[in-house]
C-alpha cells in the first residue's frame, strides 16, 4: 500500500471521538476534490448521525443599492449530538492539521460569535487532504508516528444541501 493510501485510510485525532464512514461519492463529486482528498460522514459515538454544528459566525453587509448580508463561519467547529447531548471539538486549526501540529497556525479563529450553524439537525461531512505525499516520507525516520494528523486542508460540510461551512488550509 502506498503512503498516500495509508494516510487517506487513517483517522486523524480530530475525528477520533466520532464514528466516521466513507463519503467519497457525495463530497468528492460536488467539490471536485482530487485523489489526495478523502471525505467522511461523521456520526456520534452513540450512533446518531443527525447532528448540530457550532462555529463562530461573522456577518458582512454587501452591495451599494441592494444590500445583502453575507455570513461567514470560522473555526473552531463543534459537533453537538441532541441524542446523548455530547458536544465535541471537531476541528481547530490551532491544534489540528500540519500547522496545528507544528504550532504554526496563522488562520482566523474565534472571529465573531459562537452559534449553532443551522437550527435543525442534519448529516455532517468533513474532508481533508495530503496533497504532497512526499512531505510525509521522512516522518517515520524522524520519529513522527502520527502522519495522519498532518493533513494540509480541512473542510466541514453540513446537511442534505451539502453546504460548505468552512474550509481551512492547514499547511
């Protein structure tokens, strides 16, 4: 098995509190992800897959004559299970991904107010990537035993409409 296959089939620590299953067809097709990406449907440990998502929200007024409000969501992201009432961190770029593991995060986080993204429960999908597999070849000789935690991009997708909530470059 090639290194990229091993990475794509491993579960990063940010997803260890959840059950995950393959969702390649759903997410890869919609977001035109390449072979260096994997996507997963997230399920609570209690077995519930209809979940709530919390993230930080900012709103910006756009337009001159016809004003519209555009919302943006920021990490960290939390998944809340209404069945067992568990709330778990799913992604924070200060801790997760290549930059988080290296302590070199420079992403926007905790911008705005922590909100529940949508009032209804629905399916949550995540995707992440290892776009330069050659960067991972020296990990084992260097004593790094968790290369799956060094993904270089992470996104969260919510609901039947597969709405991208946020995406972070992590390297």
